[in-house]
């Protein structure tokens, strides 16, 4: 007999819940925070992200949302919190969640 899985299946999150989770991760991992966490906040200029910190946030988002690895070309075009949120939403939609 197999044991029941201890992993619970959580209900799908709304787009707003996903956006808030992404924002929270970005702010929590930000090297500096000037209090701006709106979608227009820039990752490098406003939140102090540098290449290593950007990699850390990429891994955190991939883990949190079970995303495919984000390719370098896509990552290099992302500048703001809103663009990160959009990317996560787009990848979740693409897999049909």
C-alpha cells in the first residue's frame, strides 16, 4: 500500500495573488529598498539589484511558481517589477494553470 502524499494541492492563485507574491519576493530579496515596490519600480536603479542578486531572484521565482528556467535573452529585457510580474503570469498561462 502506498502512503498518501504529504504535499497538499493548493487552489490556483488569482492573477492579483500571483502579482502580489512576485512583488513580495522582489522586495524581500532587494539589496536596497527605497520603499518603492510598485510595478514601475526599476530592479537595478530603484531596488539595487546587481547580476548576482538578479540570479537569486530568478531562482526564487522559478522555485515559487514552478517555472521553466528563464533564458538569458528574456531576462536581459526585464527592467521593472511589473515586467517580472508579467513574465511570471505569462509563463503560468502558457502551461495552462
